[in-house]
């Protein structure tokens, strides 16, 4: 693990440093926020603790996307209450989506919590904890992200989980209104990060030896909409190349806005970056320019995560997704035709309120036609405050959902197995993540360019190495291969063994 600290430790060296533990719930966006939280706490002189029990400061970075998020959080907080009584100096903070939603309610239900901060207040977490030591419990929830690009949370210190791969936030919030989703309510409207700032962060990462970056946003394909508006509202809008990218600002007849494709190309051309991934594009906004950039830029990995959610046009309309199954499949076909050996993954919800057997059959048909490499399949669970949650009269009975879920699992696993078995006998480039969790010390895990998990028996591999493997076996969720040769040594400076997850 690397530590990128931008301010000196606040504690004196004579003191035993306080320790912290961040527990993350939810998506990559939350995991990246946790990296920032860890970076901030380390900048204050705290050191990481292995677990909650041994930490002086415990931070729960919460998510309200998953089912029963409230119960899990308050259950965890209940367990910590006794621990805190035994260790009076201990502090507890709650941040993330659930904190944004519940606000003061967190302190009402768990008054032993020291700080509550929202999704736009990550940068103040360490400060709030410090203030709570003298002034008592602190709550800070901003309604939306800071308007000024300079205040974007990207400037925070980061403690990266993997030294050779990094998430890079390009956008926060979302302007869509999918009926099942709480994100727009808790993360606010879409705000794009300035173009040049993203490229600068990627250059800095490359200089430290990071070889893979994943661009993160709720709807990456709408990147830049707000930037163009900002730039055009100024008289001297061409001077906004920092915000919108030099190419867009300098064009004789500029397009309506800088595109995600422009950013993808700029990042892919940063020297030292060999793999660029992104998540997630909304199918309605997947533009031909993005596909072209994927096809032509060598560093952009041939993997597209394109959330389907449902194969029924009726359900897609109820979900307010803005596309039909036909349109989705056309865009997928265009991407497959353009990008060689493209792996495609998706998200599908089973049992959306009002989903009939006929609707679900359409989902099975579309999933079979899409031939996914893998799919995250979810059972619909109502998120309080969403349109879908209010449609209680249309809820699908649990036993019907369970049966449909199993049928969908079989369809997806069939295509995943077929696609993985088709790779047997081929050589693949694998970026080594670390020793495999199972299989003993001589088994390593890593990812191919298509983001496939591979296990390989070898000796002396190190995290961050790029190796060639011969695929010998394909299962629905992973490949097994034979080590062939080392293609590249790790480039990052600190070599600390990590366990692959
Ligand atoms: Fe939620 Fe839809 Fe926005 Fe994705 S695109 S974050 S599902 S509202």
C-alpha cells in the first residue's frame, strides 16, 4: 500500500499515534472515498489498525443502496457502544450515503457516535473528529457538492489500497431519476471534475508507478455537460481549457461539450498508464465516440460494463431508464463490432414492482442474446424515498422473485461459462494482484485486460507484475492458467504484499 500524504502529521513523535479503521459499505465510489478518509486521517498522524476492536477511531463509510443498510449500520454501532464504554478515548464517525440520508437521526439512534458527515463532507471528516474531542458530537451535511471546481474533493490526500492500480473520480452525483435509485438524493446533481485536473492526477499516479486507472462516475458518458455550461457562461470561454480540456476549447467550431471520449483518449495517452477502465456508462448515453476511443486507444481495456436492469420495455419505462431493449442491444452490437475481443458485464434487477412473468421472460431473452461475460443480479429491494419503493401494491412476492432470480442466474452462468471456455488455449496478459486467497502460497491471482479473474501457479510473482498466462480452464466466474513468462516488472516504488480479493 502506498501513502500519499500532503500535510505533516499533527502529532508529536513522542506520543503513541492514535490508530484508525475505516469500514466501507457499498460501491467503488465509497471505496475510493474511504481511501481519501484514510489519507486524511494519516495526514493527522493516525496509523491504520487491523480491525475495529483495536482502533482508536472507527469510521463507517455507509451506503444506502444495499438492502437493510440501516439495520446493518445500527447493529454495528450497537456493538461498538460497549467497546467505547471500555475505552473512553475511542471515537466513532459515520459518513457516506446513509449519513447523508439520516443526518441527525444517526445521533438520535446512537448518541455515542462522535461525528456524522455527508457525502460532500468527506474532506472535513478528520476536522470534525478533532472538534468532537473537545466540543462533543458533530454533524456536517452539505446539500450538494461545492460549486467551485477548485473545491472538488480530488485535492484530498489519498491512501491507495493497491499501489499499481487506482480509482480516479471524474464526476460526482447524477442527473438521472431511475425509479429504484437513491443516488441522486444522497449524492446530489452531477458535477464533472475539471478535465485538466483529472489528467494531472493520472500523470502523477503514473509517475508513482501506477499502471492501471479506473475512471469513476455515476454516469461517465455524460461527463462534461456542466463544464461546457460553466465555460459558455463566461465571456472568455475559450480560456477555460483547464476545465474543459484544451482540445475542446481550441477547436474552431467546438462541439456542444467536451466528451467522455476526449477524456478517455487523454488519459489513455498518459505515459506509463497501460490499462484504463471506466465505470459505469448509462446505456442511453453510450456514444459512438466512446466506442471509437475504446477501439483505437491501446491502453483502454476491452471491457464494457453496461447496466441492462431489465429486458422488458414496459419495466424499463417504469424504471425511467430512457432506452428500450432493442436500442440497448444495438449499442452493444456496435461496441462488439468495433472493439476487438470485448468483454461485456451488466447489472440486472429481478422483481421490480409490477414485473410480470412476461416481462421477466423478456429479461431472460435479452440476457441470453447479450451473451454476458458476467452479471451482477440483484433482487429488488425498496430504498425508502424512491419512486419504486412507494409502489407497494405492485411488489412481487418473494417466492416468485427467488424462482426468477435462479432462472436468470442459470442463463448468465451459461453464457459466462461458454465465453470463458472459449478462452482455453489462448495466452492472456495478467496484472498480478497478489497471492490467491485459496490454493496455497504458490497460487497467484490477477486480472486480464478483459477484467477476468485468473488464478495461476507460479513462484516469485509480485503484485503489480504483468505476466503472460496460458488459459487451461474456464469456470463461470474465473479462469485458471499456466504461467508462461514475465512481461513487465512492477513499476510502483513500495512493494507490500497484498491478498487478492
Ligand atoms: Fe442511479 Fe440511474 Fe443515476 Fe445510475 S443513472 S446513479 S441508477 S439514478
